């Protein structure tokens, strides 16, 4: 007597499955069975079709099914100034005449955060890191969109008005207010939605945070146990300011206050000298590599030397783009221009965008790979896309040819959040329309 099929919630059939398990090959006619928020099984379609009785079946029609991207560094409200500040040569927070998104009301911040997170979902990110002012709004957006998210505030005590004028002045009251705002968001949101939303501290950078404020963050992070997110050596000016003020490098400063370690996610890491590269690597820092934003400012991070030194390299869009396929290709170009040779390869880049990002967030056993027992966070690419017609090993075509346009279906925590390129569970058109109206009013005022 044959065994009865196992009941499950979702069965994705006829898929080319990229599990991202080290050394694994593309499973050409595979299937993925999901129950609740977990993957039950991954295997040949012929086996799983008879072994499982799903409430819903999705036919991938030969499309690639892979882990969702882990996008490790974003400030979603800054989507409101995208396309305008990239030619100005400096960050929008320091640029007069640009809408200051950090000054948005809670309601306005939520509008822009929803837009940025919706864009990332449509581009295939299932886990995102989002740090900016008013972290409550960022967390609410993650709840509304259905993303797995790490949320934090933008903690700094450098006077914003002075920054726009090119001066670095300490505002202790500002630092206290922003620290408290971040801590309150952690208290309110960390572990929300069944653990899908997590929170941490986000000191902005070594130049915009005084040594005392960085020590306060380090102490709070040690007590709370979560990751710390920052910018590290993102500009020459940052390095100059810290050396002039503190007589040391940003890496020295983070080390001295107790932040340089394997709980630190450091974005950019462009202006590191050889000693700094070695220290960041030896400390096991997680580097959020932002190749699109860096290249738009003519900057190239020493990403391969960082990886060789021991840093965990991850990829992000930094709200300059939501398209992690684009980020992988730009990461290739910048590394090869800087260092020569043919590294990084396609499998390496896809690990940066999935497995390594998961490890940076302490989710290495939960997301980034498609194996039984892990969270059901995955992306299905449209097999009808011309760019995906010539699949051989899977890695090469995804990294070198795919784009956000190929993303057809996105599953987060076992729930379908995008189907046929359209959102499920929320009104994407309304999100876009509301953000468009807000952006027009902000630019008119600026």
C-alpha cells in the first residue's frame, strides 16, 4: 500500500532550481514544497509531484527558482531624490537645494519607505536592511509590503544644517534624540510579524558621530545583541574629518569604541588603506558593497582585497537602485577594472547577494539557500524572458543577463507577495501614486 501524499501549502513545479548550496548544480526540472513559512522539500519534479498534496500549485514553466536577494544597505526614503543628486558629487544630506528627506514627517516618511521597499520586492529582494530617520515608518513599511527586514535609525550628532554648509559641528541634543528614536523602534518592532522584522542600531558614520555617541551605541548594542549598521570610509572627507578631529582613522575609531567586529555591517569601505583593509578583514566585518552608488561618484571599493583579508562581502542597492542583478554586474566591472583578472565569478557574486547577506544578518541557517527547514523566501524568474533563454549552469545567466524585469513571483515567509509581477496583499499602484505626488511637492518646495 503506497503512502499518502504529504499535505503542504504550496508546490512550485517544473522549475530550474538554484539552491545556492555550496557545490550544488542547477536542478533542471525541479520542484519546491512549502508548508507554512518553511521549505519542506527540494528535489526532482517527478518525485515531489507524487509525494506532496498542495493547497496551491505554481507552474514555473522552466523558469529559474532561487533564494531571494538579501539587500544589505538601504535608506528607502532617499528614493525621493534619486536621479537628481548623482551628478552633484556629494550626498544629498550635505547638498543645499535638495529636499532634505530626513526632515519628512512620519506620514511622509512612510510614503517614501513603502515606495522603496515595494521597488525592492519587485526586483527580487526578500530580505532588506533599511536604516534612516523615523525607523518606525520603515518598520511599518516592511509590515505593509511583507518583506523580511532589518530596521534601524540614523544616529548622528553632527549638526545637519552645518553639514549642508560644509561644517562639522556637534549637536549633543540631536544625538540624544536620534539615539532614543532608534532605541524606541527596537523596543517596539524587534521581533514583530513572527520575527520577520528585526531591528538594530545605525550610527551614521565616524565623522557624523562623536566618539562619545559611538561608545554609547556600542554599549547598547552589546546589551541588545543585535547587528550594528554604519557607513565606513565612504568618502575622503569622512577620513579627513576624523583624522583632523580625533587624530586617527575611522577604522581606529570604531575599533577603540568596540564596534569593529563580526556584528558590524559596514557600507562602502571605499577609502581604506592596506592596513585598514587587513584590520576590517581580521575583525570579520560584514561589508555592504554598493557598486552602483560608488561608481556614480567615481569611487571603487577594494572589494576583492577585503574578501581575501577575511571580510564577509555582501551586496546592496543603497537606494540608488533596487536591481540586485545590476549591482552584481557593476560589482564585476569595478573589481576587474581595479584589480584585473576575472574575479569575481558568477557563483561568487550570487553568494554575495544571497548567502553572504544572510550570514551578515545572523540568518545563515534561515535564508539565502533553498534547503528543507529554511525559511520559504524565494524568487521565480520568468522563463519567457529573452534574456533567460540560454540557461546552462544557472549562475551565469542569472548574474550576467537577468534583470529585475525577469522577476515574476516572490515568496516571503511562505506567502506569495508578488505574482506575475504584480503585488499581492497591498495596492502597489496606490503606493506609487502617493509617492509621486509627495515627491512633486517636496521638489517644488525645495
